[in-house]
């Protein structure tokens, strides 16, 4: 998700960003994110890892493991370029205030899901594709993050690379990996709902988003199949949808007192369809692991009494107006948002994205499953 894109529309649709603005941002972003000759250099640099080997290394040789990340703003670590405060909030204060102390393009006060998945795998956070120039060689050999804020499985009107285009980019860089079965690669696929936001915006209805579920999941299935069968990923972890109706985007109108049930039903339907897809693709659970982020989110944000976060639904960074955004300023540079004292007390950082503390708590519930899965053959 990009900060200014909604996942699914709240009952009132007053917060829509003018289409022209989106178009400009997205068009510029597509230029900035376009493939360049430097990518070929990265391919050479990065192919020092497991790709030239003749067999998959045993899972215990963690030195050889590579993590490739595909997805949206829940996983983006800098791929959405800095196009100005209005368009790319994650590159401006107060984003990044908790970690590393300045904005880095992460949609949070600090670390995001990618950082915690890597950590659970005992690996460094993979370099963001956009920040690959000047990244240490050793790090480039450990994988790369292609996830970008605003992306979907299909096109979302944000002109960000959809999942299949992100995988194309990976493939273009790693020709040696195109034969199945010869990579140490682990892939993470993080899809958090931009497709549904797009569908809902187009029709001004959550039900339009729900009707779109089979299309999105069918395409997601094809991309997951491709990662295993065509690209030889040894393991693929894939997240399900969080309870979208509990994001501040939906709950602000209720003074954060409860969630939007229909949007949560939509997320649950997507998740059921995704489970069925994985069961059909991989009945023995050898390659794919469903990372259930929905349950740990729901345990906090959709619970009657959550004990872990003092503020389960109210975001730490809250724009003054419902149509505004975290980090918004007026012409004189005056803040148009309120910032909490302690982000770790809040589950949500901005109108759609969790705090670092929230991601840490969610990842803690996933860590044992990730460990067990990576050690399985
Ligand atoms: C993904 O993006 C590519 C490149 O823009 C486009 O050709 C393709 O049709 C898109 N795929 C889907 C499933 O929307
Ligand atoms: C969108 O739907 C809401 C609720 O159904 C309605 O109040 C609003 O007027 C609609 N907006 C547009 C632009 O159709
Ligand atoms: C919103 O909820 C807070 C408590 O969480 C309360 O202090 C405040 O008065 C409420 N605002 C409105 C407009 O009801
Ligand atoms: C595969 O995982 C699913 C979901 O966690 C589980 O329901 C199923 O029993 C597993 N199948 C096998 C063969 O372990």
C-alpha cells in the first residue's frame, strides 16, 4: 500500500486522492523504478550465491541462503522512491523515528515485516532493489527485496510493479536460476490488499472488492506456482490478509471503537481461498508456508480486551483531517498530524501500517513456524 491509497473504502468515500495526483506520482515512480543497465551488474554481483550450484544446499548452511521478497508496503524497505512528502510519506518525518532514527522508505516508525522475516530466518534484511547501488557485495549475495508500496497481485492503478513484474525483474537478474531445483532461494510473498483497495475504489463498494477475490487469488496462485516450478525456489512463505476492517482507515469514523465487519469478511474469504490454493499446489506442505498474520493482528485489533497494546486501533501518527496523512504539513511546514509519545504502545503507526512494535509481536508468533519450515526438506 502506498500511504495515500486506501485498502477498501470506509463508508464515506471523502478521502480519495485526486486521480491526477496519483497518476503523477505513479508515473514518476514507474520511471524511477524502471530497469536499468545497472541491474545486469547486480545480477552478476548477486549470482555469487547458491544459483550456480548443482544441488540445493542443505537447509543448515545458512550462509548460502538467499531471501527474495515480493509484495507491497508491508514489506517495502525503500523501493518506493522519494517523490516528495505529499506522495511518498515513508521518506519523510516522522517515519523511521524509532528505527533507524530517520525515514528510510519503510512504512512504519521502524522495522517492517521483511526485517522480521529475515531475522526469523537468521539472515540480514535483503537489500531493496532500488537501493542496490553501493550495497555491500556480501549483502547482495543474500537476496533482494522487490516489494514496493502500492503494489498488488494485479495492477492497482498505482503504476507500481505488480507481483508478476517483480518476479520478472528477479528472473531477469538471475538467468542461472531459471532451471528448477538449483537454488538456495527462499521467497517471501507479502500481499496486503491493494488489489481490493483498487477494486473497491473503482466501484465505491466493499462488495466489488469481495467479488474480485477469485481473480486475485487465481493470479496469486500462478505466481506462487511459478516461484516453485519455474524459478526453483526451495521454500516460499506467503502471508495472508490482516483484518483490513480494523485498520484506522476504517475505524477512525467510529472513533476507533470497533472494526468494519464486511471488510474483515472479505479478508477472511481471501484467506480461505489462499489456503485452498496452497493445499492444492502443495498437499505435503513441502515448499509453501502460509504465514498467518491475520490471527496475531486480530488478537490485538479485533479483540474485546487486548493486553499487549494500550492502543490497539488508534494510530500513533494521526492526521488532523480524515483525508490527510501521517507526516502531512501545511504550506508553512506546520504539522497537520498528531504524534503519540510512545509508538510501542500503539499497534498501528499510520492509517494502514503497523508500528515496529506491532510487527515484532506478529513476527514472534510466526518465528517458530518459520524455523521449523526452513529445516524441513
Ligand atoms: C503486471 O504488470 C505487467 C507489466 O506492467 C503487465 O504486463 C501485466 O499484465 C500485469 N499482470 C497482471 C496480472 O496484472
Ligand atoms: C460511495 O458510497 C457511499 C456509501 O454507500 C455513499 O455515501 C457515497 O455517496 C458514494 N460515493 C460516490 C462517489 O458514489
Ligand atoms: C473518542 O474516544 C476517546 C477514548 O478512546 C474519548 O476520549 C473521546 O472523547 C472520543 N471522542 C468522541 C468524539 O467520541
Ligand atoms: C499442511 O498445512 C495445512 C495448513 O497448515 C494443514 O492443515 C495440513 O494438515 C498440512 N498437511 C500436511 C500433510 O501436513
